[in-house]
C-alpha cells in the first residue's frame, strides 16, 4: 500500500482475538526515504500500546506495560534509503525479552521488557499514530503480520527469506 505521509492510514477494527497481553511478534515489509518518527503499525492503549516503525531513519519498536513509559528498541542500520526492508519486533512474555530484526538478522541489542504487556482496546492502525495524529508514513508498507507468540531468530530468517514485498499467486490452480 502506498502512503503519502500526510493523512493516509489503514484502520484495523478492534477484535477480541487480536493478541494484546501475551507474547507477540509484529512484522512488515516497508520502503521509505524519510527519517522522522513514523509508524508502520500501532496497536493503542491510550497513547501507548505496541508500535513498530522508524525513528531517526532506523527501525524501531516499543512495547508498553503497566506503566506508560514503554520499552523502546532501536535498530543499528539506517533504513531511510528508499529500498525494501523487512522488520520484525518480538516480545516474549516468558523471558521478558524484546528483539528487533531487520532483513532477517538481529539489528539491535535485545531489551529486557515488561513482565506482561498492557491490554489494549480500540482500533489498530497501519501507517500512522492513529487517532493521536502524526507519524504518517511516507512510502510503501506490505505484508503486515501479527503473531500471538514470539518468533524465534530462525523463524524470522525463514519469514524474510520466504517472503518479499511482492508475492504472486500459484501459476495453476484456484485462488485460495
């Protein structure tokens, strides 16, 4: 999906089946040349929740807990290069660890996160900071995924190697 960076976003209606408090992984392909704080995915709890995006031109994620300070993690590699990148952030409730992966590899020192995520309510957003405004993403976002468990490093690598910003249907057979 192309986003103009001004007012575009995709709203994902609230669902009780959306993972909110246990282990979670957020993944997306994206392409942008902007280096501001931008949101690929935002699942809110008031002004917190879990977020995946870019900050100062690097991949970034944040998971909040029972306090509104959050547990941010920022990658080491500049991603504001107008090339496709695959980013994954994972949170494991059993270990409390937050990991950030870029293009199939660990891209930040793991952060010790909360003992549990704060349950959120309301709609989630792709491409913006939701009803709080701002953080509009200028570029393209594709293949957004949310898992109710923390992907392992090997699973992240497989997801990166098996995915791409563009996927085609099978040459034969019926569409799913």
